[in-house]
């Protein structure tokens, strides 16, 4: 018996050894592969890493693969187009089920739409998005900058490079002669602009470009809608997340126009004096004169700018919160050291969300913003204030300061006595002031406080129904002061201002908004999905402005002055106050439907009733509809190895534009408009303009056809759109007979058409060794054309510079773009330097009948391109922005003034007649003509950034979750044919749509180098 047991034991041991050896040679792993919804995936590639062995899943999603004995520590790899590849080690198992996750692509993101969110895959309208991550990577110091070049069809132009300067935003062209700015919605609340926001607080921005996307905002959405969502905390966080973003930078002047230096100007001056029998400057005298570079004299170097932002976010099971604070500070290139030009903005933000009950959520938030803006007047040429217009006009032969009295500005325009510099007699310069003296006169400061509060609640009485209500308030208060000090540099230089002058303007405005809506999502519809939204909105806005001015104060600085310190209080002048109040009552609804998630449909309808319009035209209806077809879900494309998503979409809708002055429909009176007798004003009232009881909305009808495509395992994304946008019933002042004495009344008579194509392409690629790169490109075209201006088609003029040119520079008329440059077309410059214009009508003479259109300030297309790469902690990114086809009217040469400076080209062969001493008044040089119209196309290297992120091992040692340092250069290069300081020129002032692209002298955008830090604790 004992021997039998021994034999059996030995046999068992041998059997086990044999089985073990066999298993080591032929281990087979099997399992099932599905996606996150439980759907089986057919054709998934299953391979053994480091081996050529592989297989695929069958029609039921199952796989089976044998692992050879030669493979130690085997790892299985599962790969499938459109899904994230998974690699898993085999650890004592023969069954392994896998769930693959879809690759996150641009078309699978959740985007913010009006009153909700939607998967970009299901969106049937034209919506552009900018993520918070994109904003952080740029970096930008105003929120609008993040829109420039990042979304096709959006033209963003920085009006100047001065601190705090606003930007002009146009969505699919300019469609009105009035206010063409888009509607800004921040966390559901209408606000006048988004300058006040801290960019680090932005979670995402959505650009509602077509009518169907914007129709949910009805009467206010005709110029497009910019939706901004700010950051919130995240629930179930392990610990608070503390984020620090900070940078310090230096700014410098970029391009300088090619102006005459001392020797060139003296030669030009001598040619004029010789032709007119005057006294020339000898070579010996020329050597005694300075060679002042006025740009170097006035523009400062290495001007600082800085930003610091700190936030804390956290959340538990039933709550979340987000708190942030920031401080942005920028000095100006001109007058920055003296405090004449600077901008400081401080932001404090708070958001808290909690569950009051299991199905009731409450959110409260607040934004408190304070800013101080010290600014200089620019892009104008009024006497004494147009510093940036004077700089290119002053010859280099004059010093900035009196050579014998340092610190005293030199007066090259003093006609009371001969002007001498180092013993050399020079002519007086007319109509242009030494910018050093102008800087002393300029003291402008606006102190602004903005408070934004909101509270909202969402109740879900049943699983498919969400009822929401919210109240939000935006309050704006600004005190703007302009102070001209008493100065007297006599007898050294004849510069003086006897009495100090001070003007203070107080502006206040407020928006209050109450919203309520309900959304119901239908269930148990099998292959169909349907949700309905219905709601109402009540928006009230109000504002007032008061202003007073006076002269002769006991103090002499802007910091100290107030009206309690005026010498004679009876000399305080109070301007007529201005106040308004408006209301908007709205109802809206939206339907979203899809069948099998491949046939998509959406429709909206909004009714708006506004107090801006009379009783008969107060209410407007704004409908829209859109549809989409996800072709890639059809059987003939579903298993494509190239096309991951192909969606076709089309939309149509009507929006409105109600950005007009209030009370156009009613008769109002001006209480301070009495007649003047004997030099004294007599109290009285008058009607400022004739009322138009029929005034109504500007209507915008738009059609859009587009496609969204994802290719190559979602590495390549393409979006293309064609749009046809027609603005009708545009409000335009209609002429009234001069004998009435009243200003023009506004009437809905204009029509403007914009058509264009938009293309956006994104490609991303990641490699197994950690290297990754991406490239994105977008381009948007726009053709702008005025198609109607009423029965008589009377053109509208704009862009007046009467002191230099005889006529307005722009004209808006039928058949041409809005605000086109209008004047004479240059034929040639004759041997005597006269500008000879074309006789276009062939009547043998050149007169006003030969004036024509000289180009548009709006580009044919704009484009943006980004390129980024990262490897082992290092990252590099570049951003290029360009504009093509826009024209610029160069009005920087002071033709009205005597002996001013000229561009170098004026001294070369074929230049206009030398009219240096007499000015050009009455000659063709002061006619608006194509001679001054230049190609304003440009390509700017907006940013280039190189960064480094510390490895995880180092971060753990210093107890940080992320630490990145970077260096960024902004506006380092610009490629352009324009000869001025900067080809990026917007409106001369906010809302002045008919004065675009005219260069009178403005602050160019600086070259900036930033050193930054981003950290998370």
C-alpha cells in the first residue's frame, strides 16, 4: 500500500509539472470589449506588446489570444479608431473584459449655448469656442484678446496699444451704421462689455455666430453673442486647489515710421526756401542743430506691466466654492513714468454652490472690480491734446527742452519772437505743440467700480424636469476727471496756461435681470431624444451722467483738485444732466430633437417687448430653425477607418439689434437750450430732434450651411461654414429741412449684406515617447455691401478731419462697404509735384463729380494660426494673427501746419510739391485722395511662449501638484506694407462705426517680453 501511494504521488507531481509547463507555453486570454455605454466593439485590435501576435474582436465583441512562453510579463494592448488605446499587464488571469473610452475631440466637447449646455457633436448651429486652458496659455490681460485669431469669422481689432484700451469685436462683419458690438452675456447676465473680467477666471467662451445659435437672445443678438462662463469649484475634491498665475513684463516701442532726420529735413527746408527766395540753413549751421528723434524722446523704454492672480477652489459631496483675486497693472509707453498713462485693475470673485435639499441647488456669486485708468487722448489732433499726432509732425532740428534751461519744454511754435537753437534761426512750426508740453497739460483719470451679484436656484421635482430661476445685478460707477494745470514758462519759453481747468463727469449705470425657465427631457422614446425649454426674462437698465467744470483752483494737481477748492464757486458750470431707463420683457422657447443621434433638429422662438420702441412697434418675434445629419453614423461610413465623424448642418433665423439711443420714438426736450442775447444765455427749452413713432428693431436674417469633420482617429478636426447675413431696417438719421432747425430723425431704412466662408482646422498628435504637437488654423472671409439706404439712397459721411482735409474721409452708400474711403483717385504726380487726379466722368475737368470709392477699412479675410509642441516638461507655442485686404487712411502728415516734418519719401523724386512753409491748404494735397490710402494688410506674431513644467517627482518633494515657468514674447514681429506705426487700427472711439481705419496718430501696440509662473498647490 505504501509503495502504491508513493507511485501515485510521483505520478501526480509529474502531471502537475507537465500541466504547468504546458500552461506556460500556451496561456490563452479571452474576454469582451465594449464602450462606456455597454455597446460591443467589433474589430478592436488586440496585440501582445513586444510581439507580433495579434487578433481582433468578433461581431459579438469577443477576442481570444494565446501568449507564448517566450514573452515575460506580458502586456495586452487594445486599440480602436476613435477610442483611447489601453495597455494592461496579465496577472494570473485568463479572462479580461475591457471598456474603452472615446478619444476626447473638439467635436465631443460640451459647449455653452444660450440657457444651457450641449455636446458639440449634437450642435446644429455655428458656434465657436475658446477654452479656459487656451486663455491661460496665451497669456492675455483682457478677455477680448482671447478671441483674436482663435475663432473663424470673428474680427478683433485693438484700437490702440495704450493701457486699458478697448478692442473692437465684429462677428461676421459690420452690419449696421450704428452700434455693431456683439451682445455680451457673462454667467447668464447681459453686461456692456467684458473688459472688467479677470482672464484667469474664465472657464470658457462661446461665440454664437449664426442667427439660429443667437436667436434665443432675440432682439439683442443681431451682432452676434459672446457667452462667457466663469470658473466654479468642483464637488468631491480631495483637498482645496490653490492656483497662482503671475507674470512680470517689460514693454518697448516696436516699429518707428521712416521720417526725415535733421539732415533730410534741412535739405527739404532749403529746397522750399530756395524756391521762394527765403534764407537757407548752411552746412555749418546744420551741424549746430540737434538731431532729435521724437519717438525716442517721448516713448519710454522697458515700461513695466505685471499681473498676479490667486484662486482657491474646493468642494464636498453637497457643495463647491471658488474664490479668486487678481491685480493687473500696466504703464503706458508715453507718459507712464509721470503717471499720465497707466491702467490698474483689481478683481475679487466669489462663487458658492450647495444643495439645499437633495433636488434643490442654490448658487450665489459676486464680482467686485475696481480700476484706475490714467489716459491720453489719441487718434485725434485737437490743439494741445493730440500728443501722438504731434510726434511724427515735429522736425528733428528742434530740441525737446530749452538747451539753456533743462526741464523747460522748448516752444518751436512761438511766433512772438525769432526762434533760435544754438544760435541758428529757425521758423516757427504752426498748429503743432511740443509733446513734452502737451504731456504736462494732459491729466486724465477715470476711476471705475463695478459690482456684479447673482443668485440662482435649480429644482428637479422629477428626474426629467429642471426648473431654474435667477436674479443678477450689474452696477457701474465711474468718476472721470480731466485737469489742465496752471503753467507758466515765461520768459524762458512762451508756454503758459494762466488758470487751472478741471472737468469732472460722473457716470452710473445698472442692469438687473430676472430669469426663469423650465427644461423637460423626454424619456422612453427608444431611438429618439427630445428636450424642451421654455422661459421668461425681465431686464431693466438705467443710467445717468452729470458733469461740471470750472477754472482757477487753489491747488494745481489732479490728485488734489476738487470743486470745493475753486477760487470762485460762481464760475462752476454744470452741464445738462442725462438720464435714461429702459425695460425688456421676453418669453422664449427651444426644442432639441434627434433620432438615433444622427438626425438632429432644433428650433427656437423668442418674443421681446422693449421700452426703446413705441407702442405700435414695441414687440418683436425672432424665430430660428436648424438641422443636422451625422453622416458618419450611417452604415456605409460607420466602420470607416478614416472618417470618425462627418456632420452636415444648416440653419436659418432672425435676430434683432436694439442697441440704439432711448426715446427715439418720443418727443423729448432739452431744458438748457435757451437763446443767447447780449452774450448771456436765456433760460429755455427746445426739441433736440424730431421723433419717429414708427422706429423699430434693426432686423438681421441669416442663413448658415456648415460641416464638422473628424478624421484619422480624431486627430484631425475640420469645421467649415458659409453664411449669408442681411441686416435690414437699419436705423439711419433721415434729413429734415434746414428751416425746421431740428436735427435729423432716425428711421429704419438701411440694408446691409454680409457673406463669407469660415474654415477651422485642428490637428493633434501624441507619441509614445512623450512628444506631442498640435497645429490649428482658421480663416474667415467677409464681403460687406450696403444694398439700400431708403428711397433717395442719400450717402452717409464719416471720418471728418476738417483741419487737414477738405471733406469727410468715409462714405457709406449703396453698392459699397460701410465706411468706405471716398475721394479722388490719383492719376499721377506731375513734374512739379502736383497731385493729378483722374477725370473719371470724362467731362474734361476734375471736380467733386469725379470722387470715387478708394477702398474699405474692413479686411477681405482674417486668419489665425497656432503651433505647439511639448516634450518631457518643455513646451513651446506660437500664435500668428493676420488681416488681409483692409485699407488704412494715413492722416498723420500735418498738411495744415507750416514747417512740420515729413516722411522720407517726400524728399525723393516723384514726391508731392514741397509746400513746407505755406502748408498745403487749398491744394490737391488737402483733398481726400488715394494718395493717402495704403494697404493695411498685416501678419503679426502675436505670441511665442517657451515653458517648462517640473517633473512629478520633484513636485511631490516640494508638495505641489504643478509648477510651470515660462517666457512669452508678444508683438515681436509684424509683416506689413503700411508705413505708419501700427497697421492694427480700430475705431477712433467706442461705437463710432463710420470712423474706422483712419490713422491720425495713436499709441501702437508695444513689444512685450514676459516672465511668468503658474503653480498649483
